[in-house]
């Protein structure tokens, strides 16, 4: 591991909570595709399967920020353990309902309840922030987190699909739910690195973190970014099937995530100067422009290369986004602020996937990439339109990057 990455693990407890967080966030890339595979194996009804995964994603998008808001107020241990347990039990009931042929409405109810899955990535990022706030290591830590995200998206779907097709249909979502429970329990057992809660009674501002103008710009941009992700997943699946290589879809999408992972590793080694806002806009524009070659792909190898290049813009943009959230959201609402980005992505993924499926049905698989290009253009437009607001709010609101506060408390506890 390059020395800047080794340096961030000098603080006691960092290796343990990142390992637990990695296990706990694997379900992010496993549950949806696991449910899709399981339902298709049991019933062959892809329409029902996709509707269930969309329901799960939208439920998580609605409930996730509320869970993180409670975490900011009461602490990770008190909130994450019961929500993870509820999520695990709802997935377990879903598996029984699917295997026993229960009515469809029971499946949807289970997916709605399973949406209480906590954003484990936001929890580990909050721990890094509490330890390394106002230090150069913060940039490296956020980069490392983005690399872990991409590793999850490279291997998670492959593990889930393989389990459900080779072992038994329920295996993928079952193991994913088990990962969530084990990861959350291990993470919350580590009290020394847990950020101090900010009870609601102690907060001068009791409104949602989304009231921040800067966070509004970031979240809306990532709704469009999520549409990019959802459209590429669906369009690539349809395009590979048209070419008679549907089985290679996972590999092609893994190459896309690999490009992002490589960029995240390199970006974390850089010593950046200047304001983060221009870098963020540049990253969003780079993602938008990188969508154009996808429409020109004439075969899967060309598409894989184009997706790899496209992936190079993802992790640096995500890393910069997390740094901006720290500037635009009070530290008492930091976890909630990070989760709103995930919510925006989830909403965008659901919308982009659904729209791309309709476009591909009407105009062919390659036309699905038109949705990707349009979503990229929308993300760039929002970024440009909100740039002044983003910089103004950073100056006008109290940033979460000042002084001592929680970071000194956590450093004392882990020392």
C-alpha cells in the first residue's frame, strides 16, 4: 500500500472499523441483484423482479437520511443495530415469501421494510472525519473509502449472482443480509472511534441537513449522476444480450468500476491545492463528456474500453463531493449530509434504469446510452447553475472543518 494510505492507518482502530465497514457495505451491491436473480429463478418474471428492486432502492432512498439523522443525534450503536436487525429479518421473510409462492404484495411489503438498511459507508466516513478533520490525511481517507466502494461494486454482484445460480436462489440476498448484520455489529462494537452524538436538544438548528443550499446542489447533481449509473447498467445488459454475450455483462461493468477504483487510488496520492468547487465541476463535466463514446461502441471490447475511461472520472468526483459536504453541513449533521448523496444516487439509479429499459424496448439497446448522455448533460447543467450557490453557501454557513470539537475528542479516545 502506498505510504499516504499506510499513514492514515496509524491511528488506532482504523483498520478494524474499515474492515467492518467493508463487510457491512457489501450488501449495497449484492441485495438488489440478488433479489433480481432470485425472483427470476423462481418465477421467470423479470418485470416483478425489477419492480421489487426499484421498490427497495426507493425505500432506502427515503428512509436512509432519516436513519443517519438519528445516528447524528443518538450515536451509531444505538441506531444501527436495531435497523440492521429489522433489515435482516425483512429480507429473511422476503426469501420465505418468494420460495413459498406467497402473494406478490407480501414481497413488496418486505422490500419496503428492508429499505431501512443503514448507509454503512457514511458511518465509516464519519469516523475518518472525526479522527482526521482539518488534516491532509482526510483527503486520503475519503479516497480510500471510494476505492472500497468500487471494490464492492466489482465483486459484490458477481458473488451474489454466483451464489443464487450455483447454490440456491435465495443464497445471494441471504448472504448479503448476513454481511450487513455482521458488519454493523462489528462496527458498532468499536466505541473508541465512534463520533460523539449531538442530541437534538443540544442543536441550535433542528432542521434537516438538506436545508443547506450547498447540499441541495450536490444532491440534485447526484440524482442526475445516479441516472447515469442506472442507465449504463441497463443499457449494457441489453446491448450485451443483443450481441449474444449476456453472460459477459458483469465483466464489462466490473471494468467500469475498476477504472473508477484506479482513479480513486491515484487521486488519493495527490496533494491538491486550491478550492474544491472548481475540481468538483470539472469532475461532473468529465463524467458527462465520457458518456458520448458509449453510443459509438460497435462491440463489447470497445464498450469495455469506453467504460473504463468513463470510470476514471467517478471516484475523484465522489471524493471531492464528500469533502464539499464537510464544508457545507454542520458537523452535528455530517452523517445525514453524506447519506443525502446516497439518496440522490439511489433515486437517480431507479429513474435512469426504468427510463433506459423503456427506450431500449422502443428503439434498441444502443439507444439506451442516449439516456446516459442526457443524464450527464443534466448533471453538468445543475453543477454549473449551482456553482455560485455552492461557493456562497460555503462562505455564508458555518463549515464543519473548524477547530477542535469532535475530532480532538475522538483522537483522545483512540490514542
